[in-house]
């Protein structure tokens, strides 16, 4: 059974009775453990698709089955519940809470789950350790480099042990070295069994995934396996 | 119980220390102003009520008046101030007043000013010439020594009762009783020192000297008339009739047939008290208006701070939602933030309001007003209730709006 199954998915925005179609007739499946890149030029609807798959937005028509459960018609609170339990996000702009410590930033998703304070603490520290940031727990975001910020965001995305990690242009605001580190961490997480969905407009970044879904003008125009996969290695040493 | 929202609120507030401090400051100023004004109102009320008390409702006064003017008119006041001296109110009139069956006691009154000396100290003092029976008519407490006697007044003995402050000014810590002071160059033996009375209608009653009225007339002023006769009635219900009787008899004494040409005016203290209380009512109304305005200003301030601080956090709300927070979680966090701010602002506001009221108390007492320091409980409830309500409404309403946004939409409003 596929982890994600999308059937005839449509999405349109209605603003003051003006209907803007964004996605049209999408059909695809994503299995557990895959590393998929959703690729397309800006305005193609790839971010909207990620928001729908990540329970941040609702679809207009069609069907979205997640882990065997039809999630097309969930209420706002049920969507929040899904975000809390099943997905983690890494955004292009990092989106950390300013003036809040690295540790508190990573704990944030766990605050909205039932869990003891001790458990929250140990899980957050473990997640930060896995991205090589044990020594930055009490720093605030403004004291970190871009690469470090994005690694905090990855730790935050990992901490609730989600079924899928979404990364929306995660290297977009980084220099190439830091970008490489981020891609290496994502590949390692995938090796460990995490399902990763990467959204990007760059072919080079997309080729770090195992499979590419091409989106253009709201339609799926390609679904291919990456043959010459880019492997980001050696970057991990730079972290430590 | 789950303390997570409290912790969230605390974390959010400490991440924004400046904003938090400004919000608490804004709230406490609003609360402090209301409490200060209401406490000051209470003190003022106490002071004025204390002054009203000296106007015994059983008292009738006969004052001199410029003929053909109304008794409370400007013409009368101007006439007296510019030197029209009415010399017709005399011992004969005092006897007439005393003979009225509804009058239990009465005395004549004169006022003046003179230089007073004791050893090297020279002061200018207000002189009150009053009757030996002063205490039968109004409150007048002696701290040490005694008031002068009828014999002393009738024999024009040169004796004096000092106001408490005047005694201090001339004698310091020494006991003044038995000493001799020189008033207008004439020796007067101090027989008593009055108890502290405070200020009445802006006049410091502790800085004056009381002499027997007759002694003051003959020895200091060189006159044989009074400025006022003060009488106490037995039956208050008959006071109007008594006033009419006295007007009639005094007219006969002064050979006046036309009431317009009266050179005196008979008043009851009740009228004076009524005038004063209408002033007090006006003041109270002013205070109520001030409290309303400060509530409004404080309220608008709190409204602004809460509304702006929540609105500018739309990004944070979006992020929290993206990370799994439900709308309810967001609302709880903002509710607890507003509660923490209100409680902190309330505590600071009460403390600073109470301190400000204390400062006013000290200033008023230093001017010798009989002020009261009291922070009315109602002012605390009013101020806290009002700012808490506004803080909660304007802290939660925008949060509710932001929490209902799509998380991505909220996130984009950085």
C-alpha cells in the first residue's frame, strides 16, 4: 500500500469570485521510504502541491489517501493533528522563532503532542545531535549561520518522528557548501528509512532524490527515476 | 492539569522582553491613574467634609453688610474690601441676640492683624477676637492651659490663646503658657495653646492668635463694634423664625424701616454649608469625568498595544500552526499571555497608584490640610476589571483572527 496516493487532484483559489486554477488532474503514488523531488519552474504549483500533501492546505477536487486513510475532507483541527503526528517541514526561509533558543525551537512541534517534558527534552536533544548541533543548544537563531539554521529546522522536522519530511527549496538561501551539507543530511535520513519529499526548481538539487515528479502549469508532465543520482558526501565532515 | 499553555505564554513573553515591559507599563499607567484620582477624590472629600463639620447647623451669624446690596453680592464684598466700614454692630445688638428665647449662647467677633513679639522672634499674626463662651457655640479645643474667662473679657485683661503653629513659631518646643508676648507693642499673657485645627477654606487656623473680643476691640483696634455676631440656637426647627425675629429686632436697634437699607445680614450656617457642598458636588463630578477620561485613554492604550503585538505575530501563529498547533492551542497561549500581562500590569498599577496617592497625601498634609490617605477598593476593582476586559478582548480577538488563517498564509506575513 502506498504511503501517499493522489487521484484526480484539483486545486483552485477563489478570490472575490475570480477562480484561479493552480493544480489540475494530478495522479501519482509515493511509497514509504522513497526520496521524491517535485520539480518545476516558479508558478508551476509545486509549492501548492507540497502544502496539500503536507496538510497545510486543502484540495478542491479529487482524492488524497495518506497511509490508507482518505484525508481529502479533514477539518482544520484534524489537519493540525496530521501535521503534528505525520509530517515535518523544512522551509527555504528556515522559519525559526526569533529570540528563542535552538533547543526550544526544536521542542516546539512536541509541545502540541501529549508527551512528558523529559521525553520532549531527550528527543529534541537527540534530533539536534543527529544534525551535529549538540554544542548550539542554548544559542538563538541570530547567532547561527544559514547552514546551522537549516540544520536546526531539519532537527525540528525530525523530532516528532514523522512519516514524511517535506523540504521546500531547503538550499535556496544557502551557500553551496551549506547546501551540500543539507542535502547530505536528507540523503542520510532517507537511507535510515525516512520518506523525503523535496520541492525545488533546480535540476541539480532535484537529482539528489531518487525520483523526480515534474510539474508545469499545474499538471504532472513527467515522473522518472533518477539515473545519475548526485550523492552529497564528504560534507558531513565539514559539520563536525 | 496541563501547564503547557502557561509555559508557552511565558516563553513567548520572555522572548519579547521590550514589548512585554512596554505592555505592562502601559497597563499599569492606566490603572495607576484611575487609582490615584479616585484616592485623591476620597482625600479631598474627607477634607471638605471635615470643613463642613465646623459649620454647625445650629449656628446663626449676623454679619455687617453695606446697605442696599445683596448679602452675598460682589457689591457688598467690594464695598467692605475697599474700605466701607460698618460700625453699627455693637454690644446692644449682641444683647438683643442673647435675649432671644431660641438662642442659647452668642458672642461678638472681630478680626485683625498685628505684629507679635516674643524675645527675638517677631511674627505677623492673624488676630481673632472671640467670646469667652466660644466653646459653647463652636468646636474649639485647647491643647494646654485654658481659654480666657468672662471676667477677663469684661475687664479687658490682656490675655491670649495661641494657635499651635504660632506657639511653635514663637516658643519652639517651650511651653508658651504663662509667658508674655507683645501684640502691637502691648504685653499679653498667654493663657492657653489651641489644639491643631488645620486649614479652613485656605486659612491656616493654627497660625492665629485668639484674644477676648472686647480686649481686642478696645486695646488693639480702638473700636467698639463687631464684624460679626455668632449665635447658637436651641431648636433647629425654629431657625427660620429666629432669623426673622432677629432681623426685626436689629432693624429696630438700628432705626431701619426699609429692609433694603439693612446694614447687617442674618445668615444660617446651613446656607453656607449648602454653598460649600454644591462646590464639592461640582468637584466630585469633575473627578468622575477625569476617571472616565483616564479609563478611556488607558483603555485605548492597552487596546493598541495588545492589538499591535498580536497582529505583528501572525507569522509566529502561522509557524506554530504549521508545526501542529490547533487554533485552540494558539488561543490558549494568547489568553494566558493576556492574563499574565494583565496581572503584572495590575500589580504594578496598584502599587504605583497607591504610592502616588501617598505622595499627594504628604503634599496635602504639608499644606496643613486634613487629608485622608485611602485607596478605595472600588477603584482597584474598576481599574483592574476595565483593563483586564480590554486586555483580554484585544489580546484574543486578533489572535483568534490570525489562528483561523491558513497556516501558510499566516507564515507569509512576516
